C-alpha cells in the first residue's frame, strides 16, 4: 500500500450484517460486497475509528495475538470499492447506475407492509377457490388466439408481455428501494431468452425478510394479477385480453421455475440454502470436472465449503447441466422449425405476395422477429465478447508455443 504505516484510511458509509460466523460488508450504490472474518471486521472498525494502519495492526496483535497485514487488507477493501481515501490519496470508484433515482425509500415504504403482502397473496388464493367452484373461469392456451388475424395476436401478446414484465421489474425495484437499496432495470440474456432484470446487489446487506420480499415481490404481483383475471372471468367479465394476460403470466411463472438461469426463484433457493454465489460456485465446479475429464490436476473448488452446501451444489450442478442442454435443444428446434420458417415465409409473402393485408402482416412479422433476434444478439455479445476475446487470444498463444 505504502511505506508510511502512519497513514489513515477513509471508508465509505458501509453496511454490515452477520452471516454464518462471518460478516457481509458493502456499500449501497456499489455492486460488490465482501465477506470478512471476525478479525477483518475488527480491523475495519479500528480504521473507521481513525486509527492508522500501524495502530490498527498493533491493536489487533494485542487483542487477538494474530498479526494481520492491515495494509494488504486495506488494498483488498479498496479493490472492492469500500475505501474512500488512503492518506491524502482519494480513491475514486464509479457508482452503479440507478433507475428512477428520484424515487426515495420514504416514497415507497408501504411496499414492505405485511398487510399489503397478505392482500396480494389473498387474491390468487380466492381465485383458485373460485376456479374450483367454476372451472370455466380458468383460461386455456387456445384463448391466446383471440382473433383470426395472426398479426393482431402477435402484437397484442407482445404488448401484454411488455407491460407485465415492466410491472414485474418495477415491483422488484420498488421493494428494494423501500428497503433502502438502489437498483437498476436493464435488458439481458439467459441462454436463448431475452429478459429484463433488476440488479439489486445491495439487498445482500439487508436482513432475510427484506431479501426474500424483494426476490418474491415480482412473482407475488404476477400471482395477484393472474388471480384478478380469473376472478373477473368468474364474475362474468368477457374482455378478450383477460385470458391473454392470465396465460402470459402462467408462462412467466413456468420460466421462473428454470432456476438454473438465475431467475427470482434461484435467488430464493440460494438464500434459503445459505449459498453465497450458487451460480459462480456451480460454474467453478463444472470447470473442475471438465479439467479432471481432460486429465489435468485441478483442486476441488468446493473443498472449503460445508458438507451440506457441497452436496446441494453438486445436485444443483447436475440439474443445471440437464436444464441447460434441454433449453438449448428446445431453442434450436424452435429456431429451425418455427422462427426461421416463419421469417422466410413472411419474406416470400413480402416480396411476391399480391394481397395488401398479407404483405402488411409479413412486414410486421419480419420486423418483430428481426428486432427480437437482433436485440438478443447485441446483448449477448455485449455480455460475452470480453470472455470470447480472452479465450481467442489464449488459444492463439498456446498454438504459437506449439
């Protein structure tokens, strides 16, 4: 860090919570959190009190009998964006982007009310009871084709899906903001799926009730809207889009069950099982297995974890591989047997068709399909291009050595 051990360290406003004998430390508005042992938290508190690096080291040695390299510890904290200054040197860190920054916790404190949560959960429960009384209130997949015009079906379902996704993600953002956590909504990809997602890394610094509320809030709102649609049909409502909304939400919940793709239910499972980074640990374990299959010596990345956590991670890894293979297989089938034939048929209709309505239908279909696939490709490349370039350069260096 520096040869001057008398330097003082300025810390950002940090939040701390206990977790399995360690301490989760981070700052709101920054994506990284760290897990510290007890001695690390003690060092952090000494530095926050204004002790110099050397004073903190001597105090820890006196209190614990252990000699902690506080200078190196500060550098690691700085890398995680937790240090504001080291002596006279300011540490600049780029804050994470925030959606709707003017939305304050005081504006949405009601979103954490247990009364509101109970009312939301009551709606789908009552709807299920109504459906048991009158099964005709439940919509079917055929109700998605509410008009004979394919373009209208496509546009209506797309508009409904966009509105429901926006409400779902806003619910995550609002509940997180009510808990004092900034966040942002952005587009991304999961395998072949184009998704919207709300990043709320700071929720890791809050209690379990707040964390689970944020994770489950989107599903709870989806369930309430689904229940309201079913109840409206039970009471005689015949609005054509009611079944479209309800079945779109059924499909959305099915996607939430794909927990190998970091869905809302994935974060619930991760929290309840005590795994800190289920997805990353699974990736390391699978790379370890691949290295062993290739005959390379490789230390088991799960060896430092608890026995129960290791067992769950191995089971999750098996499910993740099976689910990923199945999703990719289905995605390829849909691409080759549905999307591409529809795209080429629409292009043919656009070029050679004589019916004006048929050509308009073809234009809309081509624009929608090209827009969705192009957006997915751009987002996928933005996310993975750095990794692909590093792999390409590493492979080129190995070839040159041989």
